[in-house]
């Protein structure tokens, strides 16, 4: 059994790794990517050389097998850390490139740039064998049970990297200006070497991820064959490799496109890199909210589609047209392309990484990381290298620069569309569908709910949990159920109560949540079971009926009360007899009020005698009697009109009788019936009440229903002397002809 990191150790290690990432990502902008491309272009390098330099980025991933061999003889952190140190040392010769160029040895200068870049990425590849195990340890906590924030943490790392990259790009843009000299480039790379070495200090402080490396001696070939025999891993890895290939083809040449088609300066290129970084950050902020709840597959597809969309403007909008004549329009156009491209492809890579961590068991993490990164490296390097060659061919056959790039990106879009369509066959692994995910991503309410869930995961006290659960209750999001159910196991009563109230606000609960509520009814008697019963009634869940029926015989009067109402809402008529028995035998006011309301919901005329018998009870609280009277009116379907008159009567008997009399005069009763009714009412509410005249009035009607017989019989019962019941009978006498014939 794997021993997880303690909460304090995990938090400390994550913080240290974030500091390392800040320095590392800041450094990476100064020693790789656009700056190397611009450095080479400043020396007059052709597109084929640019393609080669971009392809060298991916040589990293071909060196992972060497790193895998090395970790068999030493710790993962040592290989990771010292490999990172050596990669910066490999860059030092590049600092002398301006010296060679100043002596006219431009070919040698470009060669040194190529060799230094190759050395950097070779050493980086050896060291990167430790990246996934460290990420695996920090994202899962190292235990056998993965943390709920695994995907969010992986995206957080990406956000930290993007923030550092934006800061670096801002500094670099000011440093380079519009036309930087070769020495300026060398100074910038020197800054990157220094900051990168500082970051290595923090890398050596990371805990050793022992549980994320295999103990066997399988060869890479055997590991690859074994992994590719599994159809789900095979489908994922080939899809990932194709996307890396297309991303390498497209993103690597965006700086070249901006420079050659629109004559953008070096500082403008760096600004577009900043915009691209913003795209990565926005992507990260959105992804960290949703990835653990939507799943990685739909995001994998959606972000790939956004990458596809980012290249379409290049295909559809001519660079030399009137639309692109204004510098501001060019800047806006290129900013949108860079933003969407980074948003889409960085998101695709993040989603792929989360998908990979969910697909691969941790003991295979180190071995399969080699395959994962090789797929990324093969795809990216081939894309960059072949992309440069394709652009050279287009130029040699006589196409203009603008047309060459439009044809080039059109080809990328066609293949990318096919790959995205094929991604629907990837295993879901419990993820939402793409359509569901899109509806959530475009819903401020759902994103707000996910943000609250993130804060809930990070809460440090029961008081904070209660506050956030109250906010979640207001969101009414249908996608918070799984997390809310987990809080039903909290040791704090208030937390459990608020979690239930939040669930009650959700219009439709799923089967698993209903099951959790049924367990709550059975196990948390005297505490929160009654709230769960109330929710089950509102959800119209027939599976809850047995548990609710059993609760009617239980000792918890609150649970009894809500269970009766819940059964009525479920329309479970076999429970009527049991509910009538309960309210006759139990004098608890809450039980009688709830039972009466349940019988009103059933609407059975046969329940009126039970309600009347409860009205005969001695020492009954007035509010219970009034509830019983109103319940009878509800069963008779006269409660809407009767309620206002009865409210007046309860407040002031004399005023209520006067209002009822005025109501009688407004009805077309005829003179004699009205006079008879007035006489009966006068006797009914005299200082010594006489119920016989009203009973006779009821029985003299041409329409005698079972309800009339029951009420008239009850009026003559000397044990039933509640004025509210008499008032009900007086009102019923005015509306006999309109009563339903049960």
C-alpha cells in the first residue's frame, strides 16, 4: 500500500514545485522557442533551418529511454535535477555566436546555434523522465486513492508556467526592441541560463516519487508492445501523436508567418507571444474549474477544435488584401490567431496529460511516460521539420509568400478536421459528452458553481464549508451532486444539513444521489434524515417508498412528519391508512399537522372522518385544529376561497362571521335559503351554540354527497365543539351545489 504525502508535506512540495516552475518557465522563454527562431532569422537562416531548429525541440522526447536507464541506478530527482543543470551548460557556446558572426563566419554561427540548441534539448530529454512521476506524486498525493483535485492541480501547473512565460515575454519584448542586435540576443539567452540554474535549486528539494516508477527491467520495446496491445491506450497515443504533428506544423511557423507576410518587427513577435501566453492562462483558468468534473475527453476534443479554428483565418483571409492594409487590423488579426492557437493547442496538451494520468496506472507511469513523450516528440519534430520543407517547396514552385502560407495552413486544417472527428471513438472514462461540456463552458451559472466547488475542496474549516455550501444552494446547478453527496459524511451536523439543503435546490437528482438520500433516511435518524425524506418526496422517486414507509413506525417524529408528506407527493395511496393511524394515535402537533397535509395532498374524502376525530382531541393546540380545518377544506377543493375568510375569523370571530355573511349576500341563493342560512349561522355562533339548524340546512340540500353527510353528522357530535369547524360547515353550506361529488 502506497504511503501518501501528509497534507503539510504535499502543500510544501507543491509550493516548491511552483517556484521551480516560475524560474524554469521564465528561463525557457529566454532560451527556446521564438527567441531562437528570431536569432536564426537575424542571421539570415532559411525556412528549412527554422524548421530544423523547431524540430530540435522535440529531440527531447527521443532521449527519454536514456533517462529511463539512468533512473535504474540512481534517484529520479537526481536525474531530473542534474539533467536540468547540464541543459543550461550546453547553451553556453551560443553566447559566442555574435563573435563568430562579426568575423563573417555566419555558417559557423548558425552551426553553433544548432548544436547548442540540440545539446539543450538532448539533456532536457534525459531529465524529463522525472517530470511525469513528480507531477503524478504531487497531483495524486502519492496514496492509493487519487485526490479529487488531480486534474485541477495539473492545470494549475500550466497556469503558473503561462504566467511566468508572459512575464518573460514582456521583459524580452522590451529588451529586443524592433531590430535587436546579435549581442542583444546573446545577453537575453545569458539571462535565461542564469534564471534556469536558480530554478534547479528548488527542483533538488522535491520528494522522491518512488511509487511512480516500475521495479521491473522491461525494455522499452517490450513496454511499448504491451501498452499498444491495449486498444484504449493505442487509440489515445496515436491521436496524441497526430495532434502533436499538426500543432508542430502550425504553431512553429506563426512567428515566421507574422514576419514574412506582414513584416512584423522582433518586438511585435514577442508581443504576440505574450498574447499567446494570455490564451494559455485563460485556458488554464477555465480548465482548472471544469476538468475534474467534465472529464478530460470532451476538453481534449473541444480544445483541438479551437486549435483548428485558430488556423482558419490564415487560410481564409489574404495577407495582401485591403482588409489587411491598416497596421491596427494586422495587429488584431495576428493577436487573435496567436491567442486562439495557444488557447486551443495548450488546452489540448493539458487535457491529453490529464487523460493520460487517468488512463495509466501509477506503477507504469515512468515506463509509459517514455511512450507518451516519444509520441509527442515524434509528432512535433516531424511536423516542424516537414513544415519547413513544405514551405520551401511552395516557394520554389513560384507561389508567393502569402499564398504559400494559406495553402500550408489549409492542408493542416483538413487533416486536423479528420483527426478531431476520429476522437469521438476514444474511451470516455466517465466524462461528459462534448455537447454537455460546451453547454457548461458557456454557462456562467455552471462555471460559478464549479468555482464554488473548487473553493469547497480547498476550505480549511467547517464554518467555511457551511458558507460555501449555502452559496452552492443558491446556484441550483445540476452538476454539483457528486461533490455535495460527499459532504453528507461530514462529522459536523451543520455541514451535513447545508449539503442537504443545497441538494434540495437542485431540480432533478440522479440515481446515485437518490441512493445516498435513502441511506441518509435509514441511518441519520434524529438528525438529518427528515431533510433527506423531504427531498425524496420532492424528487418523485419511487425507489424511496420502502424507506419512507418504514420511517412511519420509527421514533423520530420529524422523520415521521416529512415521510408522510413525501409519500403523499409520491402518490403512494397504500400509505393513506397508515398515515391516518399515525395521526390518530400520536398527539405530537408536528406529526398531526404533517399527516393532515399529506392527507390533503392525497385528496381522499374518506380521510375526513380521521381528521374530524383528531379535532375531538382534548387540549389540542389551536394551530393544529386550524390546520385540520384547512385540510378538510383542501380535500373539499374550497380552500382557495375559504382561506382568506377563515384567516379573518381566526383573528376576530365576530369580524369573520360578518365577512362570511357579506359573502352569503353576494351569492345567488334566493331569499328563503339565504334567510334559513342566516338563522342557522346566528344559532351556530350564539353564546350557547346550536349546531342543529345548520346540520338540517346541509341535509335539506338537493345535492347530498358523502362529504355533506360526514360534516352534518360531525356537527351534531357534542364532543366536537371547535368554532373553526363550525365556520367551515357554514361556508360549505353556501357552496353545496359546487362541491365535487366524490
